[in-house]
């Protein structure tokens, strides 16, 4: 009689585990697009005209994806789940790390560190889903970061700000230098 409830607990935990794994995999699928989408969107919000951040993003992201797809067709490594021969490198990881590296390069570690944590999670989801080996994820991360470091220039705020103020019937000129 005690065996029947134990079987239900076992079946429930198996289905719950599969649902949890599906959720993890789906979250990685979403984040691999969301991170670069945020990076790309930021180019329209903080656009310092002289560095053309949108074009920088397109060059770095596009180069990373082209390189990843070319390597997949050259290496032909079988995926852990056996579904095809395009395991190396991980495209999901290239995409997410390209976005994270763009954010870090343009806006600094304050925004880059959380982006890298999310990109690392994407890599974890690919190994957890048995779509990639850890070295596939590492390869994708290296490509994403490397192409971003080739093309991305840091966001530059105005370094010198000049102001004219009227105080007590006179005028003052203010000079503010940011470094």
C-alpha cells in the first residue's frame, strides 16, 4: 500500500523535472535574443554621433554569427542529443555573449557584469538541454566577446562642459572637465 503513493511521487517528480528543464531551455532561447536586442536598442538611446554605435553593433554581431555558422559547417561536431552535426560552436552563446560584450564595452562593467551573468546562463541552458558540450559554449562565448572587442568603441560622454551663469549682477564662466 505504501508503494502506490511512492510511485505517484516518482511520476510527479519526473514530469515536474521535465517541465523545469523545458522552462530552463526556453529561458535560454529567449535570453539569447533578448540580450543582443537590448544592446541594439541601446544604440538608439545613447547614440553619440561620432562613433556610430548601431553600425558597430551590426558589424560585431553579424561577424560573430557568420563565423559561428561557418565553423558549424566546417567542424560538423555531433550534438550530445544526436539531433544533428552542428554542435560547435554554440550559436545561442555567440549571440548572448556578443550582446553582453557590446554592453560591457560601450557602457562599462556596471551594466556588463549582469549581462555576462545572463549570457553565461544561456550557455548553461544549452549544456543542460543536451544541445552542446561545454567547449561548444566556450567557443561561442569567445567568438561573441572577440568580435565585439574588435568593433566596439566605448560610449563617450562630453568631456568638457562650458556654462555661463549670472550671479549677483555679474557673470561667471564655468568649466567642467569629466574624466
